[in-house]
């Protein structure tokens, strides 16, 4: 990246997008290799899950309809009941397998892209071979951060469910209850978005600093202050784009069998795959640039040579560096 650290804090929404485009375009060779090896499989898994889970659900519904019609035939009914449970088990196993691979490729992709962008920022020589040798070590730190975030989301959703149950039992279907329910839903969504943004930035912190897990989440919470609005806008733009791709795929590929030909569905499927892996790549690059913007906004000096040493440590036997070694102290800013 050509910009000096002090200039990064002044980047707005379009400035961040422009910076992400420049980084990807200038280093398109290595990003293309990362995309083909990690992000493309991630995108394929994501879209394949939509198609396959839809087919499995249709099969279960068909069997349940047969079961409903066979209530007067005990022997046939028993066989169909066993078949329904068997198909449900297959669906659950498929979903577990899907989420496992989705998580693995998501964390690997994050590791590779964040490490690459940081290496470009420090002016280090970066090759695809180096990136792939570093990814497994960075990935371990991201797993810890993910598990901490997962527990935080689990606790948050559990509390939200308890509040909903209490509200339903005390106020019931009254007008006051309806108003409170709407307000709580708005608050729930806002907090959920906030926690997601914290998690995304914490993933970058886990790679580029000596903090990971809860410490990375706390560091992320501090960094995002002052840049929350732009982070929320980026979050919604990226997720709305993802939702649009999903809707296109679901409407024209998954449910388009009886309306459109095979070639049309195949072409739309390839287009959705292309759009999805480009969106994921740019999303991860933007996520890393937002980190540098937040660091600059808080006037935290990133010593490029120290950060380079931190990244280089991944290539050997990794020993977590102390914050004083990475030199991420605040520097004085003259207004």
C-alpha cells in the first residue's frame, strides 16, 4: 500500500474500497492463487450447501407426505417413519459436515489474506509458498478467537431467548408487549451487528498482534471506537451483496429447474460462484484495511520493521511476540 500510516485515518468508505481494489489489482497474481486454493472452495461449499440441503429437504417432505397418507397401513407407516428419521439424520450429518468445512476454509482464507495484505503493507517479499506455509500457524490463533466469539454469541442469544420468554409470559399479546418486542428486536440486531464487527476485526488482530482470543476481542473493541459508523455501513453493504447473490442462486438455480434450461442454470450458477469468491476476497482485504485505518485513527504507530519481524516469526518456530517487541504504542499526535 502506497499510503503512509498517518494518511490512513482519513480514508472514508470509498477510499477504503479504492485502496482494497488497488491492493488486489496490483498483487492479483498471488491473490488469484489464494482464491483458487482457498476462497473458491469456500464459495463452492457455500453454494453447494444451498442446493443439496434443498434437495434433501424436498425428499424429507415427500416422505412425510407419504407417511401422512399411509396412516391406515401400520407396516408401511413404520417403514416410512424409519425412512423419515434416516433422512433427517442424513440432513443433520450433512449440515455438520458443511459447517465444519465452511469454518476451516473461512479461517484459512482469513489467515492467508490478512497475512498477505500485512506483508504488502510492510514491503516484505511475499510469495504464495510463504503464505501457505504460514497459514496453518496463523489459523490456530484464529480458531481460539473464533471459539471465544462463538461462546459470546451463544451467551448473548441465550440471554435474548430468556428475555423473550419472560416478556411473552408477563405481557402476552398486549400492545405494550408488541412495542417492547419490536424495540428489543431492534436492540438485538444492533448488538448482533456490533459483535460481528468486533469478531471480524479481532480476526485481523489475532494475525497481526500478539493478542488472540478474548484479548483480541477487547483490542478490537477499543480500535473500532470512532470508526463504528463506517464499519457498520461496510458490514451492511457486504452482507446485502451476499444476500443478493444467495437470492439469485436460490431463485434461478435451485428453484429454476422447471422454468429454465440446464445451460441457463449452469451459467447462473457459475456467475454466482464468480461473484461470491470476488466478494469474499474483497471483504477480507477491506477487513484488513479497516484495521490499519482504525490504528491510524487512534494514532497507534505501527513500526513496519517490527510488524515485518512479527510476520517473519510465523515462518519459523512461532513464539508469540510481546507488545513491546511489536511496538504498537500510541504516538503523540500534534493537532
